[in-house]
């Protein structure tokens, strides 16, 4: 078992672009929710099959919104049920304005050794427009607080293609991110998810999408600037200094089993996926009744093949040809080798050491269509 993901759904406010499950009910629901997660950990401990945990990830939502007594209770409860003594990477997501000196000082005693901050932009007008609570100055202060507390593994999340963003403003954002000396950067192109406030604003003509060609240029600039700064481009949206790849997230891309706890959390055991309900009260009620909250879906052979191709091509390691044939047989291999040939010829895919298929720099820009071509259509 690679690790455990815990979903903390509480937020102080909702960002205009976000469609992750979240709630503003921290004051009333925080303590019961933490107790439910602790109870779920005990209930589902057998799914770990006795394997030691190597990574723990608190995501959200905004985990840094949890009051410190509740965060301490959560970690203590998880340790009692799951044994965190062998955890090598313990990540907590945070909003920069929550990263106070007091909050940072509490992290290391709890075992937290990595913080992922949702920065998104260093342009204050853009941050206000998308509903972020922090400003650029608070990001700098947060980094200073983390370093003062001895947290030296910090990841920064950025978004490109935000309304009002230009190539020049994006370059300034990347420059400011690099200047803060993070160990890891995740950068994602903005998507207008149906039902979000930003999607409704676009529908009403209140915001305009950044042209696709500008977004492509933003991505190219991002890659070049981070590589020049010494970052390894190890996954389409993720960059790390040597030795600082996200171990937890890498387990998702490696198809390593993991356990997800909390409302809206997902789990994977190598054959089936389990998903907890995107409803805080339903989740808590189910756990308090002593019942697992998840729904289970057994994956077919071809669904596992598709996932292998999709996840593999997102990473710098690519798709292992030998394993693909061994795990899915000649029919799958013949399909893959036939479809990949034209992308090899077009320069979208290359072969590393003859055994791995990896997206090229040009191929990354066409990754959705390349991956779609290689997935099973029978």
C-alpha cells in the first residue's frame, strides 16, 4: 500500500473555478467529521493488508482551515489505527493566509514534512477575481514561516489561462514562484467546470477565456523557465528539484494501491475503485453506523489497460512496453503498437531504450488526442 489520502472538505470560501467537493460548515461539522474519519480508518484498516504506510496526504478543501486541536486529534487517531511510524512523506495542503508562524510550528511535532500551497497566481487583481483569500505578499510570508519552522519541502500550485492573465503576467508569476525557492511546482491549465461560478460568469459574458494559443505559450514558457531553474519535468503538470518528486502523487501514476478516507475520497486496490459519497452528512452517518461509506466498481481488463496508457504517458517514465504486453496480452499490445506508430512518425512519441514509450515536448501539447488514440476502442 503506497499511502493514505484524507479529504478535508472545509473551506472558508469557494474559489470561482473549483468543482472539488467542499463545504463551509467547519464550525458545526468539523469535530464530528474528524471523528468519522478516525473511525473510518479503524474500520478500513484491513484493506492495508498489513503493509506499512509510506505516504500520508491531507487534501481538500482546505486542510489548513482545521483548527490545530482538530488537526492534532486527526493525526493521533490515524496513528492509532494505521500506524504512521514508517511514513516517509506527510503532506498537508494549505492556503497561504493560513500558514501562520503558530500553524507552521505545530506541523513537525505531528510528523508533517511537506506542505503544498495553493498559490495559483502572484497577481493580486487576478487572485481577487477568482475568489482567492490571499495576496502575493502573504505567499512570501508563508514561505518564510515554513522555513523558520524547519519545513523545507514545499510545493506551490499555479494556474495558467486565468481570466485577465497575459503571457507577460504569467512570466512574472513563474519568476516569483522560482524566487521563493520551492522544491516542487504543480501547474495546471484552467478549465471551466460546468456549475462553477466561473463557468456561469463565462456563460453570462462576464469573463473571457484566454485564447488556446496563448495558453500553449504559457505552458511552453513554464516548462522552459522551470527546467532552466533546475526542476525536473516528471509529469505533465508537475516539476520537482532532484529528489523532491511527490511520492504520494507518483503512486497514483504508478497504479500503486492507496486508501482514501473522508467524504469524496477515492481508493484503489489494484482491481477495484471505491468512492466515498460527496455528501458530508451522508458520509458521517454511514461511518457512525459502523458501515463503509463507499461504492465499489470492479475495473475491467480494458479499463485497467486504458488507465495504464493514460497514466503512463502523463509521466516522464512513459509506458513500459514489456509490462503492457505481459499484463494485457497480445490483443492489447497489437492495438497499442499499431496506433503508436503514427505518433512515433509524427514526433509526438519517442522510444526510450526501446522499451518505453514517452511523450515528446510536442506530444505533451497534444497529449489528450495522443492518449485517446492509444486507448482501447474495441
